[in-house]
C-alpha cells in the first residue's frame, strides 16, 4: 500500500528546548497508526506539525501528494482533525455545530443536514441534537467534536488522545467508530498514552519518548517486549536480603521498601523458587503479586536497548 503520511527528519525546538528530535516515519493508506508515549513525549507537537498547525523547526511532512507547508489548503481538504484541547461552540446546539462545520467546508445545505443527522445518530447524540453543547458531558462533547471532524468525508483522520479522560461508554463508542470508519477506508493517525488503546486499535504503533521514536511495530511485537519485562513483587514476613534472590531465572532485582520486585521471563519458575525458599527457611510469604509491566517499563527497556547499539 502507498504511504499517505510521510514525516521526514521532523524537529521542533521551543527556544532551546527540543520537543521533537528529528523523527521519520510513514503511514500507509488504510492503516490505523498510533503514536504512543507518556505525557511530554512530544505527541501533540508531532500531530500539530503533521496537520500543518505548527511549523517544524526542521524536516518535511507530506500528506498524500501534498507538502503540508506549501500546499496546506489542498492537504486540509482530505484531512479531519481532532486536536487535544478541541471545543465546540458551547452556546450552540449539537446540530448547529455540525452544520456550521459543513458551511466551513462549503458543503451544500441539504447534503450537510443529511450528513449531520447521520453522524449524530452514529455518535449517539441524535436525541440531544437540539440541546446546547454547554449542557453536554465531556464524553458527549468529544463525540460531537469527532463528528465535526468527519463532516467533510476526510481520507485521513488525525486524533490527539481521542478517548483520554472520558467515560467508559464514550470510550467504547469512539473506539468502535474509529474502527468502523477505518473499515470504510479512512486512514487513522492517533496519539495515546494508553498502551491498551494502542493495542486494541492500531495496526502499527510508534513508541515515542523524549521527542524520539524508540520503535515502530505491530502491537503483537510490542507485546513480546512486554512479556520480557514481566515481574513479581514479593514480601516475606521476616525481612530478607537481596542475595536471597540469586536464581538463574531472575534477571533483575529491585528493592521497593519492604518488598522486592523480581524481573524475569519465566514467572512460574520464579514463583516456585520463592515458595521453595519460603518453605525451606520457614519464612512466610505475606504478599505475592504478578505485576503487569507499565508503559514506563517498556520505555526503559527500549531506551536501554537503543543505548546498547
Ligand atoms: N508551546 C510550547 N512552548 C514550550 N514548550 C512546549 C510547548 N508545547 C509543548 N512544550 C513542551 O514540549 C514537550 C512535548 O510536549 P507535547 O508535544 O505536548 O507532549 P505530549 O503530547 O506527548 O504530552 C513537553 O515537555 C512540553 O512541555
Ligand atoms: Mg499531548
């Protein structure tokens, strides 16, 4: 498949601070592509450069055949954008907001009304279409903003943290609709700090931290990194020393207050080892938890990996 988004050596400095540090990647037509990273990673800065809202310090962006800097008007015609801090006009009704967006895109009135009503139904807002947006919950507002971005039949949808901080129902509906529009041929570029979201939605994910892309891969490949960073947290009744954990399957030991966090690949073996130790020394295990690796664990892992090469 052809590339529909192409970023080359993109860089953004805010005075002397380097928010995005020379990243390159391409998104294929029809993909759901996620930019995954913690707060401050540079995701919003990146998406704002991709959509032509922010001028890069260096580098280039192509949207389809258009250079976003030089041909932003043409490029905008095929893009729908949901910014991080997006807002609708709160003193207008939901349908007025959509029709206004339609006007902005120069869509003919009849067509605009049909389109708006259709989107309101899809986003479960039809019953509330004549209500002022200021009465809407955060989830309802975000659904409306997404609907607004879809008024012009975009080929590519840019979503900056589309489900962050929303209620469970809105999150589910938004994810379902992202998939649905993607199936109908819309390329999706989204940012998220939520690894589960990236896993659930994306064909490919770029992991970003400190303004750099650490890895680009399919979620399943990222998960194989996760597996390698599984850990067990254990606390014994009588305090033990770190050297107790001298066992071939334990790769790393971290002391966390009165507990220890043990990293390794074979959790079952590590747990058996701990139970054995407990019985042998007559020292009761008072807590034992298998910890899901955090996003941070993966970043640490990936950063280490990069440094080693
Ligand atoms: N307008 C700005 N001026 C100065 N620093 C900024 C500005 N916008 C963002 N930053 C900084 O750039 C870094 C990346 O920010 P951002 O792109 O918003 O990250 P993310 O969306 O991943 O949370 C952060 O350290 C942030 O504080
Ligand atoms: Mg952001």
